[in-house]
C-alpha cells in the first residue's frame, strides 16, 4: 500500500500516453505549431506496462489513460489489454476528447476499458469550432453515442467560459441527463499555455444559474473525487470542480505519469521524478523506489489556494489535466 506523509492512501495513477492532441482548445493549448516530443523519447507500451505492474503490486486500484489525446497513440487497445489481463479487477478508465471514439469504442471495451470521460463544452458546432480550433462537434457526439452503445460508462466535463459557452450549461446538463451521463462543470484553470482573454464562470456562478431552473441538494465530495456533487429532485447528479480551492486535497489519492516517464505528485506542482531510465534498463527495483519517494513527498495541498493568484506553468496536455 502506498501512503504519503499526510496518511493519504495513494491508489490512483493517471498515465499520459502522448502529449499530442488533435484539438487546439483555447483553455489548454491554442497555439500551433507545437514542438512535439520525438516518439523515441516516449516510453513504449511495454515499458509503461512494466511500471503499471509495479504500481498495481504496490496497491494502485485505478488507472486512467490520458494525453494529450490518448486515441492518437497507435494500438492503444493493446496497452489497455496488457493492464486488464494482468489485473482484471483494476478500475481502468480513459479521458478523451471523443473525436476518434466512434471507430475505437468497441476495441477499447473489448480490451478491458470500463469507463471514459469526455469533454462536452458545447452543443453548438460553431462554438465547438471556436473552442477547439476546428469543426469537431459531430465526431464528438457520435463518439459519445458509440461509447454508450458498446457499454462504456461515460462521464462528461464542461469548462464554462463567459462570452463563449456559459449560456449552454442548461443544454449540456439536459443532454447528459437524457443519456444518464454525469456531467462535471470545471472552473477554467489559468495556465501559461491558454489564451489570455478567457473569462471563467465560477462554480458558484454555475450553481446560481442552475438554481434558477432546478432544485438540487448538495452531497459534497464523493470519496477522493475533486468534484462536489449535487442531486436534482429527479435523482440526476452533477458535479462542480473548483481547482482554486484546496478542500479536495485532503482526500487526494492520485499521482500522474507522463509519456516520457516523469512521475508527478500533484497537477499544480512542477516537481517530478523520472522512472524512464530505470524502466528502460529493466531496473524495476529502482522504479519502485522512485514511486515510493514521489508518494512520500506528495504535497499536502495545491498552490492555488492562497492569495498569490498563481498561474500554473504545467502543460496540462502533457499530464491529462
């Protein structure tokens, strides 16, 4: 079992398989071209899997595949099957923009994927194009429908932005409610790679707006999730994620691994330790020691809870932000 210095059990790892993405979302990585990391610098699926075995053996119970856009990594279902075959009971999930999901959902499900989180920031094609930098909505929604069809459990994330998509929170919630998809409204997280003119809709503003149409009750945090959940009178549940607070840090159970092998204890910190060299050498003992050290030094809380209004220099497309 992995336990940090604040007695939190760390049993969840988010694994980025690529920093590449086929979107240029304004709140993440709007500019192009990007200087991508050469493929030879990335850990192979076999190398990633060797470390996944270490993590599972040390007590990790949940693995989420992220990016960039993970479906851009060829033969991703092979990696998922490696993990699923090794630990069939592992909670194996993925975060995707869903653009390529229609043609891959069945393979992912057959390989052992159980759940998928997708971004649904809008239901208007022109707004989706403005946010993502290209015409994406048709593919995204078809991907969501295919994921539901093959039996994957789907959650949705929406980043509401004033003057962009903030007027769609009702529509997105209704879209998700009709399909039994839990939606989480995520406050825009300021970072050095996003466009400078984005104006977020705060979690409280989302709740105030929704309160004009719905009755709901607060259910608080759900385990180690960073989302606070609320339930409508008909039983439908939605979440709010407010990254500038640190209430959710006290139950944080996750660490992150980049495609290059950097093990990150907290999304909001730049500190990391690499397992790349040891894994490439087959030195699993050293890789396990790095894992334990990263867990041991995991910070108590993020850096965004203070008064300095710090902007993250973390590239979220590298870590599945």
